[in-house]
């Protein structure tokens, strides 16, 4: 599961980097503020920054009830460009106001 999670983050970041490769860009990346995950993401981001120095990646870990913070940001139009999550889709689907309910 961990390797799939890492691969998904890399794929999203690389896709964004190809789309913005001709201009200086900024990507806001958020994830749950878990010590082991933050260490892992920082290693991934360090490698990404070395390969693509023209793209600024701002890492904003979300603490506590991070999925509520993400939902509020999403509803407010200030969601991060990339959100890493191991939570199931059900948490967001069942969040009121997103229009994702069945």
C-alpha cells in the first residue's frame, strides 16, 4: 500500500511538472500531518525539487481532523493543487456540501 501511495504522489507531481515545464510554477501539496508520512513526503519532494528546480512545491501538512480542513478548503476554493490521502473516498463522499453523495 505504501509503494502505491508513493507512486501516486510521484505521478501527480510529474504530470503537473510536464504541464508547467516551460514556466516557473508553484504547486501546493497537502497531506495528513503524520510524522512518518511527512518524512516520506519530504524525501520525495526533495528529489522532485532537485529534478525540477523551476517548480516551487509548498508542502502544507494538515493536522488533527485533516479531512475536515481539506473539505473546508475545497468548498472555499482554496484547496491544494495536490492532496495525498490514504483515506477512502467514502469520507469525502459523505461530507455535506460537496455534492458527492449518491
